[in-house]
C-alpha cells in the first residue's frame, strides 16, 4: 500500500492504479483470453508482431539530482592557491539570451578584425618559410629531375638491356612459398592402410590413387591402357607407382598441347579468328554506347528534323563498327531532312565510292545551291574532264560563288583559265583574288586595264594597289612605283580605310620575299612614319629595323634606316646602327658608301672614320685607309683613337719608320698613357728593350697612375734579368695603383718564379686586404696552394673564397674540378644556381660533360657559352679543341669562322698567347689554333 496514491484513499470510487505506469509486459485483458495488438511504432522495423519487448511500457527516465549537477571537481590538479578550485563561472544550464548572442557576435567580429590585420603578413611569412624549406630540403622527385631528363637520351636497345630487379631475399625465404611441404610416411603405414581398407566401386580417373589399389583396373581417358594392379596384394610397389604417375603426366601434357585456353579439340586458328571478330573497334564501355544510342534515339524521335542528331547517331554506329547501320540511319535522316547540307555530306562520306556518286547526285538534285555538295561531287570524280564538267554545272547553278570559280580555274590551262576568269570577274566583281589572278595571266597593257577596273569595283582594297606597283616594277617602270603607293594611301584614306602600319609592313616583307625590292622600299617609306609621334620616331624606327632584321627582311630594315637617316641626318647612333647592319648583312661596297655619307654628316664621330679605314685595310687597300685617316686627322686633330689607328695601320704593314714617326708626333701633340704604352710596345716588339724601357719611364713621369706602364716596366726588367728592379717596380706600382689586380698577380708570379712561395702568399694576402671580395686574388691564392701540393689548404681557401664571393664564376669553375669526381655534378648544380649566366661556369660545365663523354650535351653547352659571351677566348679554344677531336671538318670550320668574326680578347688562357710580345702581329686564327693544339682534354 505504500505505492498507492493519496487520492485513491480519499476517493473510494477512484481506483488506486489510475495514474500509475503499467507493469512490464502487461497486456490489457490477457487474463480473459485477449491477445492485444501492437503497432509498427511499438515494435520497429524487421520484428514480429508477437515479439513484445520489455521496454514497451518502460518507466520514464529519472532526473538527475541537483547535487550531481552542482558537484565540483575537488581534485588537487584542479586547485590553484590564488583562484581556488577551477570550474565554470556560470552554470551550464543558465539561459542563453539574446544579449548573450549579441555580445558573442561583437567579440567574434573583433577577433576576426584582429586576425585580418596580420593575415597577409602571416601568409607571406608562411610562403617564404615553405620556399626556404623546399630549397634546403628538395623533394626526391626534384633531386632526380636531372636523371629523369637524361632518360630522353636512352635508346630502345639500352632500355631493353636493363636487367630486371632481383629478389634480395635469401634463397631459403624466396623458395619457401614455391615449394610444397611434405611429411614423410613409412611404407608400412601405407601398406597397412591399403590392405585393410575397404574397396570403392568408383574412383576419380584423374587421380593416381586408382593404380595403387589392388584389383582395380584404371583406364586413362583417351587411351585403352590398363595400368591397374591385376593381382591383389598387400605390398606397395613404388616402381609401378612412379611409372603410373609418369604415364598420367605424359597424357595430360599431350591433352594440354591440343587445347586453347583450357578447351580441348579446338582449332587454334579458327579460335583466334573468332576472338579477333569479338574485339570492339571503339575504346568506350559498352554500357556507355547503349546509353548514348538510347539518348540519340530519344533526340531523333523528339525532334526528327534536327540534322545533328542523325549525324551523331550515324557516327556512333560507325565508331562501334556497325557501318551498315550508320549508312541506313544517315539515309533515313536525308529523307527526313532533305535540305540539310551537312546531312548529305555525311551520307556521301559513309557510302562506298560508287554508292557515294548516287547519293551526291540525289543531294545535288534537291540542293543545287550548296557549294560544298558540288565540290564533294567533283572530288568523287577521277578524271579531270569529269571534274571540269561538274564545276561548270555548279557554276550554272551558283554563278556568284568565288570558291567554285577558283576551283574551276585551277583545273584549266592558262588560255581557258583566262576565259573563265573574265567571266568570273563579271559574276563576282568584288573578289580581289579573281581580279589579281586575271591580271597575272594578262600581258602588261591588259593587266593595267584589269587592275584599273578592279580599283573601280573595289576601291577599299590595298592588294590591288600593291599588285599594280609590283607590275610596274616587273616591267621596269620604276618611276611609277612611288606614285602608285602614294595614290593608294590617299585613295584608301579618302574611302574611309584605316591605314594599319603593321599590316602594310607585312605587305612590304611579302614584297621583299617575292623579289619586288623597290615596291618594298616604297611601302616602307610611305607607312613607316604613319601613326608615330614625333618624339618617338627615332626609337620606334630603330625597333622596327631590328624586328625586320630578325625576320630576315634585310631590304625592309635597310629602307627603314635610310628613311630614318633622311629625317635625322646628324644622329650618330642611327649611322652606327646602319653601319653595323651593313657590316653584318651587306657588302663591303654598301658599307663604305654608307660610311662616306656618315662622316660627311658626322665628321666628329671617330668610330665612323675608324670603321671606314678598317674596311679599306681589310680589303687590302692601304693607301685608301691612310687617306681616310688623314681626313680624320683634319676633322679630329688631337684624337687619341685616330692616332693609334694610324700607328697600328703602319706597324701592321711593316712600316716601322712611319709608325715611329707618327708615335713621336702623337707624344708631342696628344700625349696620353696609351700613346706611351704603344710606343714602348713597338720598340719592345722590335727587340729594342732599352728604348722601350726609357719610353716607359718617361711615360710614368707624366702618368704615374697608369698601371699598364708599371706592368710593362716590370716585365721589361724581368726579361732583362733585373729581378730586384722588377720587384721594386711592382711594389711601387701596387702603392701607386693599389686597385690594379694584375699588378698584384704579376708581383706574386715574380716571387713564384724565384720559388719564394711564402712571399707570394703574403703578396696575394696583402692584395686581398687592399681589395676585399676580389675573386681573381682568391683564385690566385687557391692556385698557389694547389701548385705546391697543399690540396687540403687549397680547399679551405676555396671555401673561404666562396663565402666572401658567392657569385664569382671563376671560383665556382675552379671548385667543380677541385672536387672529387662523384661530387662534380652536384658542385656544378650549385654553381649554376649561384651564377647561372657566368661564362666561366658554363665553360666548366661543358668541360665536365666532355670528361664524362657526353658529346652532344658538351657541344650544346659550348655553343651556349660562346653565344652568351662571344668575347671569352677560353671558351672558343676549348670549343675548337672539342670539335677537332669529336667533330666533322664542317663543324671545325664553322667554329673557326665564328671565332674570327667574334674577335675575342679576354680569358686567362687566351691572353697567355695574345699578350705574348712574340705574337704581336698574329691574327685571331693563330691564337685559336695555337691554344687548341696545346690544350689537353679535361679529365
């Protein structure tokens, strides 16, 4: 009674169980035989209706006590001496009101704003860190990129010869999965089992057990061989077991030899033929084909007059190999859409040749105004006569088709073509191509009349005017060319045609290619200044000339230079550009003619006078060169360059007395350090060392800061065996000119020649202190240590040098070949990263490929080096030596010619020969051949 509610005690009419939950498993009326009912919401899915769960009338869940909600974590880890026990300041069941939501939104907006302030900086920093990380730790794919590029040179034979990857496991592990494991059983156990076992009325004929059983005769399928044991016995005959197994295996192998893919009694050739017929001709999935066919069928039924649907359906069947179905579909489409040109053309394409002619005949009958159908009909014909007949019928139906007229004219002889074109221009008077084609077939007078008529019908086309100018040039009427082009510009402008300079320049290039040089020049003159501002004319015209030169349109470039010089006759830069152009792409006569005009307009331009004198001298006309230089003296009386050019002219032609006289006059009228140096050099070359020494001393009195005079004085004293004087000269020179690196190197070489290695080290060290971050002095220090056998010290000095001069190409090139052979490739990659466009590094990489016998790569890198720096003589010497050993005579001659035209002057190896006083009269070819002959291939 403790569970009875209080209301039931007060009211006797009210039952005590009302308001209480039903007992578990209670079903109303079950005591009087009622079964009750259960809905799907009570039992859930996939349950029997009679399977009533105990939770059907489960009591409502109990609420947690308030003590549990307010329970505090009193763990020592949650305690702080200042703040006490940690926990939430507010209860988690407090209501979340609108003010709280608004406050959270404000705080979130503030956080987002603060985050945006440093977002860009944070992203940039992250990007820099990622790039730095990738540079320091490149991916495996990047590390092997050069090796992957080398795979392009691997031939098919080399690729096939690569051995397969072997299994690195030992023999026992490799064969563990292949071998079957057997447990040995004694013969006694086998015999007892066979003797006492029961007999089976049937056995598997493919098993070898039947032959082991006494009294069983086993017949192998396909044979009548009886290999069973006829006499029952309890003993096991192992010999007969082996024979039976061998016979069974032999029969199985014979059966397998007559089978294809496990099927017996099959003709192999017929089987392969069947397989070939089953291979689909398309690469798609069969389900996709079915979907596409169904979709296209739906399109055709929805809109049967839509030609692309029929064409796509036919092509789908064609791709899947059902050509006849495609033909049937397209012909049905032609019946539904008889006016579709594309439909008929597709039908003609799908049909065989004889049927195609019938189809195209139907197409022409229903669509006589379609040009492409007529052209297709002509293409189907084999004989030229039949093609002509088709085109003439087509022109009867479509007389205004330019395409049909052109196709018909191409099949005719010149006389008949002329007749056709006369009719064509009547039917198509606005076709420029037809008018020009007719003019080309006519004689001069008739061609002029034809072009005049064409201008009347088409007053806005420039092609007719240009063709008229070419016609006049071809017939020798040169005076009319400029008039025609001028009239063309004015006529087109009056008819509202915009004069596009780029288009007219292209026409000029085309005229030059066609051989119409005068027309080309006239076009350039009339349009080169069109649309160009006055202040930009010079710059724009120079760019136009360079662009034409790159395209190979030399006459256009020459015309642009001529027009620019007519507008700016006193501009030295334009004359120089034109002179260099003529030197590279013109003749000697054209260059000399241009230079004569140039010096008349720019008499103070020394370089123009010198170019003219050199041109005469190279041609062997020394008196003319002298006369040019004498005129240059009058225009530039105290020019050092002209004095030195005259001296070089006389000395090169063995006129030493005249050269001495000129040098004396130059020292009096225009004394410079170069004049004194040239004077001393001439005397030194003529083996008059005392006079040369006195001239150098005289020059040093006037020009004490001329480092080359100090060098010459020291070298002369060294050759005269005045060692102490040479040392003092170099020391005094380094004091007067501390920034002259060659002086420091010459002083170190002097000490090395006397085997004073310690003094040489100190000299170079002192030079490095005076000239920090100088790669040449660092290189000298490295080579001093290497020459004395101190390779470890040399590597240490090299490391310090690269730290101080990380972008010095000569140091990196030295580092490549100082490294061990396996590390050279890595070192070369580092060198290219630090100084990619340095000629010394490119030369070192070329030599590295040479040492590895990668000849084509070596040749490419040599070509890249001399293209980057044609003045680098060392690269030419190595390049020529390489071609001497591995190239053809044509390649050797090409390198030699390119070197002579480049006229190199720099490079340590090159200067070894060119600066030698014994070779003072030698040419470029001598230095190239001498250096190549003495050079050893890299190792």
